[in-house]
RNA sequence: GCGGAUGUGGCGGAAUUGGCAGACGCGCUGGCUUCAGGUGCCAGUGGGGGUUAACCCCGUGGAGGUUCGAAUCCUCUCAUCCGCACCA
């Protein structure tokens, strides 16, 4: 049976307009000399997975698209790009299994996801796509790596500078000089115990290990020493911390980054080892508790352990060190309920009182934090307290709490048993003792951070190769810009070697090179982690096809910083911290002018399955956007994703809800188009709207505009629904009202609106039509209903003029019969009039 | 254990930030249109009581408090979710 001509046929309409936008390049961003103000709206680009899009992706993308379309209508030159974070483990794992080149898999997945994203009508500038695996992109990722490699951090200036400017101490030999320089590069090689995952055949960053197992796949992780590339992110701790202040990010995300960087202020103190020339330096945030230090603990990996251990204790200590080195992260965290340790047989001297205190080793002290050694104050530190009670070590109270406390007290109080410092409050004591220590040459104020240097290499094939050659004679040669990109070689198989050697090591014809001077060398066979490409993609979007530069400074200056960045909260720490770090390096070297890359950050919440559980294949509750588009259309999907609830909240999917917004679109359609003929309905006329209609329209313009700016899309849609419910009922629908209504719906449901706009006789695109203006006078209600309360309970409602005086309202309220009845026999104490809200009469 | 977020009808959620709780949508009930409806339209829909009318009482996880007035502020408490997890 033929469908009526004028039915809302979303399938046809959506394909039509997607085609028009594509061929007309409707959403190409203007150039950097555009006279309009710029606005850069960025989505976190997706990993092109084989599973394709799930309904979580379009949530953030729809929000950013609505904002982009709105801003264009508001007269902004909008940059709204998309791309592909295309390096990643799944494609490589698939390659290991099937032998398919990861590039092939990746390309296939990109094509599919691009099709899906295009079917949702997002207004991306498709000519600016970036693909992190594209050699033209990899080239510049490698180029930035070389910037790290060829820079050092000037502590005094607190910024990175080219390595050539590094002041080199006098009197160093050539070898020492090289070593000195290498020790200051922001990218450096480091032999260290790392998180080795045998299952994945690779090393993981600390952040990629969750609860002792790999974040991806949940495989066990063990500690193992290996040569790795590191980036000196710790040099930027202060600036990464300080930079957070000015950012318009949610306080919870800022706090997460703040805590991750983990700054603590305290002092470093030297303890003389009894019977040795060596000193043990400790870091403490509580130098005021020095008098209560009754023992010391070294990390098992501490370099002095072997030296100071007495013969009597050697066997036990060696065994403990051996056991600790084998412990996986899981063992060190989960099994850390009880404290273990070994006495070295040696004592140290407490510098403040000369007491001899035993030196122990224990794995509750971490070699990677502070100095790898602590002074233990069991009276005022939970961990030390637990250790001391386990091993029967003395506990001396040196801080008197204001209120008596059971067991260990770690708060502020008054100093006791602390010699000349007795009676001081904790904060003053901290100040005084730090000065005292530095006067005596025993220590100094110090700051420590939790953040560690970034483990930047992976033993994988599918990543950016490092542009580094290790020469036979031990020199390390960095490629020059002209040598880039260094491409990945073709390989026979993608299996990890199992030894920790990356797959690239097997490709001898690629690995072995002859240098211009005739010496032979080997290429670096590690590759970069997936984060590398995503650290700077927002910069490449400003100049995506530039072959001479990563991006033109003029473009960066115009577009950066990103005005709004939308994405999932799962990247709260890693991606956002790493990006900020890279950005700051480029800032220091003069390549970018904005100190921070992302001004405003919005984190969309998770979309759960209909069963209120996280969507997953195994639960069978995954909703595929393709199906929703097929059944209800892209406009309905977009609208529903936004109508579900606040953008930042997680909320469950509900297919009936999609039908609800679909019905709304049907109403919009039928308000304009005759379902039988497909013509504009005769009710639409060039007529003056009634006062009521005009008021509702202007209220809607105001509400929707304000809500879009405030990312409250759900309430914007609800206002549109109220508005169309009214318009649909009108016998005569003034053309101007209908047209303005369509304009404000268009960022949300662009296909249907473009179609209706055209049907109404317009030939230009709605996409750049100016956003309608509201008149504040027209928004105001003429008459308003007020609740009248007596003692807070509603007794009646009165209608008054919107501009009625307080006196008049009071009079009207008291005139109500119901109010009179309620206050009969009582004395009116007070009448509270809240204009345009209510009246409360206090009487008793 | 520490930190953060959230808690409102049968469901998703509103509430101008201290001022009429439940907007809007889903679902449900009844009616109209229709040969028919997974269509459209109209009406109703927090709970309890009530001569099913007027009206009354209760109600925003729980218990207190501040206030003329609290979903909103304060104290305590419970539940769920998410981070971090020996960082000296």
C-alpha cells in the first residue's frame, strides 16, 4: 500500500539532508582570518572499534553538535572536528590471531564508524578528520617526541628549553658530558622495575594497572626490571597543578587531577647511620614529630640496605628483599593488610635528640616515593603504629591531642616530649623545626609529588615507532625532522616475542641501519603508547593537512584554546593530564600561545541498558544506534539522548522514551505539513500571533537558548514540547511563530527542520540562519497566580497583575474568603509577600 | 579504610537556587476518531481519607535542627554508584 505523500518519512529526509550538507560542505569551519568570533567545540575522538558505535558515543556528540549548530546560528565561526584515535590493542590482538594487518582492520573499523556517525547528521567539518595512524600524523607525533628528547627543564625558569641551552658543568669528559645531557632530557631511557604483563606481552603504565591486574583484560601484572622510555612529566607537577585553577572544569575532575599529582609539603631530614659515614635522608610531612621517631624504615630496594645490614641479619634481609622484588602489585596492595619487615641490625641517630633508633626494611615504604626511606613515628602515623605494634617497637607521644584519642593520633595538637619545642601548636612547630633543621644543616623544607614520570614505551607493533637509533658504539642518535615519519615495517607475524622484546625486534632489515658515518646501529623497537596520538590531536585539527608543520602557528593562535571539550569522565586523569603536559611543553618551546588547551570541560554520563546495568555484550543489553536510526530516525535518537536527563548523569535507556520524542517530531511535522498531500497546511498563515502565543514563543526562545548555553538540553526539549502542544492546537498558526519555532528546534533535530524550512519556501540553509531573538517584555506574564499561605499552608490562590504592588497583593490576599476563614480569631503577626511567588500570612 | 557523587510518583526526570513539589516525557485508566490499529486527539493519573463533591491529612532515603517558609541550608544516619588505595 502506498504511504500518504506527506507523512514524516525520516529515512528519506535524513539521507537527503546529509547528502546536501556533505556536497555543499555546509559545516566547513571558516579560516583563521574570518571576521566572526571563533568557537572551538571538541569531542573526544573515538577509538574505531570493531563493535562500532554504541549509544554512549552519540550522547556527547549530540550535545556538542547542538552547541555547534547553535553557535553558528549565533554568528560564530565554529570549528567542530572529528577524527580517529586509531592505534590500539584490539587491532593488534586481532592481527596476532588472524595475521590481518592492523592498518587494514583499523581502516575497516573507521569506515564503519564514519558511516554510523554520518548517519546521525553531526555537523563535523569532515575535511579536517585526523587519523593518529596516518603517516602524515605519525610524523608530527614523532616530531613532538623529538621536542621532548631535545629539551631540558630549566628549574629556575620553571620551563622547558632546547637541550643546546643546557648549561654543562666544567671539566666533564666527553662521555660524562653526554651522560649529563641525557640525564636532563625530558624524554629519557630508564632501567626500572616496570609492570610487566605476560599475558599481553607488554609493559603497562601505573595507571593501566588496576588492583594488580591489567586495566584491559584483567590479566596479572608482575614487576620486572626493563629498559624503558620515560617522559619527565614530574617536572611539570607545579604547573599542572597551578593550571587547574583557571579551568572551567567540574570540581570533581579537578580534584581527581589534583590528588593524582598529589603535592605534599614537608621537610627532608638526614639521619646519621651509627657506625657508618652514610646518612639516610627521609622525607616527612610531619617534621614536628621528629622527637617521636623511634625507628626508621628503608624500602627493600633502597641502595643502602645491603651496605648497612649486619652479618647476623644478612640472610633474613636478603630473603625479604628477594621476596619483595617478586611481589606483584596485587600482592603489595591486597596482601598489605598486615605489616612485614626485617631489622637490618644497624641503628641511626635521631638528629634532634641523639637517640639511637633501629633501621628496618619493609615493603610498606616505597622506593619510588620521596627518598625511599622514612622516619617512623608510631604515635602519630597509622602505618607506623601498625608496624610498631606488630614488632614491639617503642611508641613515644609527641603531639598532645586537644581531645583524648584512642591509639594513634595523626591530627594537629600541642607538642610534648619535644625538648625546647614543647607547647608549640603543630602548624607553628612545623615552621620552626624546618628553619631549625636548615640552620643546623640537618635538613630542609621539601615538596614531594605522588605523580611519577610517565612510562612512555610499549612492547607492541601497532604504535608510533620512536625516531631513535642506538649506535653500535653506544651513542644514541635521534632522527631529524627530515627523516620523519619513521614508518612501521611490514612484519610476518604480530606475536609478542614473549621475552619482552617487542615484535619489531624480529624485523632485522628494519632494525639494522648503517649511519652516514659508516657505523652500524639498531633502531629503537619499542613503540609509543596509545596516549601519544591523543595528546595533541586537537592542535592538528586546526591545520590537518599541513605537510611542513604540525600546525601553523596562525591557526593555533586563532582557534586555541578549545572552548568546550566534551567526553567521558573515564579520561579525567590520564588523557587530560597527558594532553596538558604535552601542551605545556609546546607552550614553553613557543609553538602554542595558550597555556592550557581546554577551557571548559563537560563529562557526559554513562548510558545504561534498559535493565539499569552497564551495557555489555554478555548482559545482552546493548542498544545499537543503527537500529534506533532505522526505526525512528537520527533526529529521534538525538532528541532522546538529550531528553533522557542531565548530560552529566548516568541514566538507563528506554525504547518507549524514543517513541515519545518521535511523537513530538510527528507533532512538529503535522503542525506544518498535511499528511495526505505533503503540502503546507492551510492553518499556517501570515497572521499576527495572539499575545499568549507570542509570549510562549518568546519564553521558548529564551529558555532553549539559555539551556543550550548551560548544557541543560533535557529541559530545553521539554519547553519545545510545551510550545508545539500549543501551536498544534491553533486553528491559525502564524507563519512567523512556526518559522521561529523550527529555527530553535533545528540544532536538536536538524534534518526534519531543514526539510520543513524548505517546505515553507526557503531556499537558503537553516544552518546559518540567525538564532531568533526574544523580547524580554514579551516574555513576561501579564497576570500571575499567587499561592496564599497561612502559616505556610496553602489556603487559596489569587490572580494579580504581574506588576501589582506589594500592598495590592497583600490586600488581595487578605480579601480572600478562605484566608479570612483560616485566620479567624487569630492575630496577624506578619504578612510576607514574595513577588510573583506567594504570600504567607503569619497569624496565631 | 579515605575521597567524591547521587537518593523526588509505577519509570526517566523538573523545580527560577530558601518560596505553589512532581514541569515535560514514558507507562497506566477512561473516552472520541477509525473497517482496523504498536495511529491521532481529549480527559485523568503522588499516597491516604472523604457522602468520590467541597475539602482534610501525609509526602522529596531516614532522624533531628535553623526558618514565616526546606527537595534545596546545618548535624547525624542509611543505601547505591564511581574514583583512590601503605604516597610518609
